[in-house]
C-alpha cells in the first residue's frame, strides 16, 4: 500500500523519503548499509536476505523514494544490494 501511495501522491513520497532516506552522514557511509537499526538499514537487510516478491517490492519502493534514479539508489543502498534489481 505504501509503495502505491508513494507512486501516486507527491506529499506521501516526500514524507517517506525524509523518514526512510534522510541525508547521509559520515557515520552512515563508514559502515555497510545492512548494519544499523535505522529503517533504511532494516529495509536493505530485508531486501538482501529475502527471496521472491518481498525483495522486489522493497527494491521498487526504495527506487521510487530515490526519485527513480539508479545512481541515487546505489548511493543509499550500496552497490551490491541494488545492482541486481
């Protein structure tokens, strides 16, 4: 539901982007994107460990939040996690 709302409503997409993908700080860049307790880290961990439809939905959700930009998705999700999706 959140994916569909983010696709359709700009205000929801902006709110989710600020909550899930806040601007990266130096501490965020120093460690892998799968480590940590932030919502972004949890989603990336789930995306890298799960199999099937859940993995694809999370990847599409993060791609929409990254303004449909591959370079921005690689920046926030790490190259290994975003390359195959």
